[in-house]
C-alpha cells in the first residue's frame, strides 16, 4: 500500500492515534490529526510525537470543505462513533474511511489469528499468543489487548503470526480485513449505548468473518445460541468448540479432557483440572485457543504444555494479595455484567463485591441474581451506583451500600471483612466515568490494597 505524499486524516489521538501518526509519517504520508480534545488535554500524546511532521486541528472538527475534498484517506480511531455528523460529511464527499485495524491489515504480511466476543477476548488472545510463542513462532500479540496492531504491522513477515484481539468498535471500520483464523467467543449485551440493538452488535462482531473464504477458518462457540445460529452466514470452514456438548467435529470436553475431533481423527489434549487458569469461562477460552492453534498446525504437546503453565492476564481475576486472612482479587477487566458474573462464579465465597462505573445502558438483574448466596456485601460507586443499588433492592438483595469512589469501597470493605473473605473488584461496568481505562482502575485498586497492606 503506497501512501507516500498521500493526504491522510487521522481522527482521534488516543491509544491507536499516536502509533497511527508515527506509521503514516514513516510511510511518507501528509498527515492531519483531528481530535475534539484541546491541545492541553492531549499534551502527553503530542509530546510523544515530537520529531514527526503533521498538522493538528484540535478542539473542533475541520470545516474547510475544499481541503477535506483533497484527502486521500481517513483513518478513524475505534473510540470515534461512525454515525457522527463529521463522518457523514466525509462519506458524502466520497473519501475512503477505514480504521486502524484495516490499515494494519493492509500493511501487515503475517497470517492473522483474530479473536472477538463480548468476554474472554484478552485472556484468549494472550493464551493463543503464548501457544504460538511456545511453538517457536515469531508472534505479535496486538489489538485491543493494549498494543496497537499498526505499531507492529511494518515489522511483520510472511513467516510470522499476528494474534489480534478485536473489539466491535474496531470491526465496524474494517473493509477488506481477512484473517486466516477468526474466532467469536460469545455474545451478550454490551456497548448498547453505541450499537443501540443486539442485532447491530452481533452484525458488528460477525464482520470478523465477512471476507473469509473456504481456505480460512471460523472458530465459533457452539454453546452460545446467538453465535451458533448466526454462524450460518459464515463462508469459511467452521470449527465449533463446546464445553457442554460432545461434537461430531470440533473441540470439546469428553471424560473431563479437552478433545479434538477433526477429519475423523481424535486427539486428547489435557485434563480440564490441569489447566492453570480457573473457572468454566476460562475452560471455554482454552477450548477456543486450542481450536485456533490446532488448525494453524501447532503440535498438541505444545498446546498442552501452554495450557498447564499459562497464568492468565493482569486485571482478569488477578490475585493481588492476602493479609489478615482477607483475599484481594482484581477483576477490573470485567466491564460488563456477564464478565462479572463469571468472576463471581469462579471466586470462592464469601465475597465482598466492589462494582460500578460508566453507564453503558446495561441492565443488572442477571448480575444480582447470579450472587447465589456467595456475595455477602456489595459496595457500589460511579455513574451506575444508583441503578445497581435500586436493582438489588428490587430483587430483595439488601446488603448493598453506595460509596463515592473505589478507594472508599476498598476501605469500607476491608473494615467489615473477616478471615476467609474475598474482596473482589469486578465492576460490571466500563471505567471511563472515573478512569481513562480499566487498566488504570485496576492499578488504582492494587495501589489501595498495597497501601492497606503496608499500614
């Protein structure tokens, strides 16, 4: 893809915006950056771009139509909704609009293994990446996991593997994106404040398969009815995985072992109790990772070895500390109710739960119902505090208290905790009302816990 002297507009100077600008400048493009934030708000990002030549229009969108008509390409950061008036104006003047993932795909040379779904993406991506690394492959683990795909795209060769976590926001702005293997882990209500309906959300997720042909693979959760039914639209080779059903072909659990049945051959991989990461949801993640690695030709022994040693990812049911008999677990990655439910199921009781954050138009009935006597007290904070509190009371759960922030939640939880209790941060909400991302929220939780331990 030749971008030398091409006029490219980057919208959104966020996590992907900075590496986008750097890559485009290296390719010789004439780069314009636009962000509604002020120069002062973006000073750290701008500082990291010292030495790169670009024009910045900040605090507003460009309004010179003649200049916009000269653009050759627009690259949109995933946090920018595609239905805003400025994007609509760009569409009207027929300029091509793509996202960072699409640009990375066009510049990348390595086969791509892509993973999406509502929950489990980061764990499955990290696990899959580690399997390939243990197999001796030069592996890039990128995408929504924290490393922008565009930052590695120019380094890749055809001998490498790129394992990519992809969100619905990132998939919305793809056009030609065509992974060698693509997986959807599950689908539950999330981001409905942006997608509006579950049908729109499903369509965005299934975009991951839209360009695949018969020579590529689609790995699909058979146990998820939405995913299974929607998989009829997939044209590539479908490989189902299941925790609950022994499939005629695919990856499933038989006699407590992860088992592969493919083209008439059966392979027993590992006893489920030997998998390092706990919980039924992580068994599903392991099944998906096994399927992806297997169809890419990774040896069964390498898959088994990795499943036995992989310890999980930071901020997802992460053991932080234990002192005075109280266990502290950081599950800040649980940015929706389904992820938080899985944490409650996986963590030993009694639980003192810390929840709340940005309101993504989620409902919390199933979340409260999943407590099943395991949650002895809940502290809620943030935009959703009143909503979670009211839902809990309506469902007869009385042990809920509203606090002003996470620090107060941790301190109040510790003050009532007894030997054997687990203080679990599993917010069931996004972090953006108080933090820039779930990592910052999780790190704050860990700092509060460390300060408590020291005191």
